[in-house]
C-alpha cells in the first residue's frame, strides 16, 4: 500500500495596505472561516511566517512574506503575500 500523497495548496494574496494581521490573512485567503478558527490554528503551532513558527495571531504580515500552514493532515497551504 502506498503512502498518501501530501497536497500543498499554493496561493497568492495581494494586499493594498502596509500589512495585514496574520489571523485576518488566514480568513481572507479562505484557510479559515472565522477569527476563532484562525486563532486556534495559529496557537496550535501550525502556522509559520518566512520559515519561523508563529504563535502571534496579530503578527503583521507584509508584501514579500510567505505564510505556510501545516494542519497535520496530508495537506498544507502556502500563501505568498504581494
């Protein structure tokens, strides 16, 4: 039996301000539906910004940053902020 393939969903989000808060980005990109879900995801350690695990849901994410989400299942997401 073969191992399930890991799926990585990649997307690009364009912002029109200096920054967007991490929890807002997760909602805006469709990763979570609510702020509560975004908070839980961040606090679980499943989110990294530019390669560093981030536990700050209010972290300012700016153009050029990359956010990765690993839900612990066979899928993950990567968001490039422009």
